[in-house]
C-alpha cells in the first residue's frame, strides 16, 4: 500500500511539474515575442 501511495505522489508531482513547465513556456512565448526586442 505504501509503495502505491508513493507512486501516486510521484505521479502527482511529475504532473504538477509538467503543468508548471507548460505554463512557464506559454508565458515565455507570450511575453518574449520578437517584437518586444525590436526584431
């Protein structure tokens, strides 16, 4: 039971990390477009 719990926790953490990474990428693409640098 403990190993299953740990696996669920790891899966949740990985999922949260992926969502955070996607959100960061979306924000980066939104705010770091070329026109902001005058290109």
